[in-house]
C-alpha cells in the first residue's frame, strides 16, 4: 500500500531544507495546519498527512484491529518516515498525536531530529493516588464517550466549542464542529477511546530526542499541570506556555504557534 495515498501525504516548502512533519489530533485533518504552513514552508520542507480514518485518507485502510490503539498510528508515522526517505524529521504532534510522536521517537529515535508536543496529554484521566491531574475524572470520560456513541453529531456540536475555547470567536468552534462531523461516527468512536483512554505517562521517560512541550495558557482539555508533567518526565525537554487559549492554537494563534515551531526546529540545525 502506498503510504502517500493511504495517509494523503502532502509535501510543500523548501526542497532539501530540514523537515517538519505536522500531525493533527482527534476529529481533524491536515487542513487544521493551513494557517501555520505558510510561515513554515519558507525555511522548511513541510510534510502534512491525514491519519487513516480522517480527512482524505484511504478509508479502506482503516480497521478496528489496527487503529484500536495508538500503535497503528505510530506504525503509520514510522512507515511514512521510512518510505518517503525524509531523513530525521521534527515531528509536531497536536493533542493525541503528541503521544504518537513520543512512542515513535522511543521506538526509532534516529528517524527524529526532535519533537514538538503541542497541547499534549499523556493521560486525560485524573489519578488521585499519584496526584496526577489530567483534567477529567473517570466518570467524566465515561459520560463523554457514552454521549458520543448515543448522538455523535450532537456531541460534536456541544464538545467542539469547549475544545476550541475562544467563545468570542465562534467561527473557530464551528470549524471544529464541521471537522468532527465529517468523520465517520464508528471511526470517531474508536479514535475517541484511543484518545481519551490511553495512558502514556510511563512512556515519556523513553524519549531521547530534543523535545519542546508547547502548552496553551488556558486549555480546558489539557490544563497547565499536564504540560508541566510532560516536561518533567521527558529528559532535557523545554517547556513553553503560549499566550494562545483553547486546545487548538494552530487555529486560534497560528503566528505564535508557527514561531514556536520554527524557532525550535531551526535551532536543531
């Protein structure tokens, strides 16, 4: 199977320049990066793609067995790096894709020049026994998933504005709602469970490539404690708090987001 078709890979920017690979989160596709790309493609080769089951990916490639955990997505990322012969890439993972980057870099560190973890969360569920705050109780997540299963379109309309934040800019929430609604409900249900039930806290310490943790100043989905936790667990990582609010800074504050990515990737040489 051609990964270019499977993941609807798009390559733009400066040929021969350092490579930045942009990975979208749950319910989205590569179009979510469109406001960031123009600032990056001046100095980098920029690789965009859709996770299988999202956007213009090859839907026939999706199966519950492969994509019922992060492993299938991680293998897709590694296959794209290998088959496209990209060389070491700076992988920018938004939300759940941040943990895909963590797992991929732990498995094949030579494929990565660095990681940018944008609004990451290794575990969305609070763990009172260890003092970890993920932002949600187990009951919260159960209710969220039950609501999604019962009425996906209604769930999308209610949740997307919460995820996006920025209520004074309702067009952003509407864009995310529409993105959610373009996703097949069965695929969305499986991906939601992968996103909200995965616990990758123990995987963070295995990262040995330069890492930037970029969190938002006010994010209802990934509170500041989560970014601090990720930073503390990844050796020699850097933490930056963006002025952006909400969980999707590539839409809410694209200039600031692109500047953070470019400064980090450019410094890697």
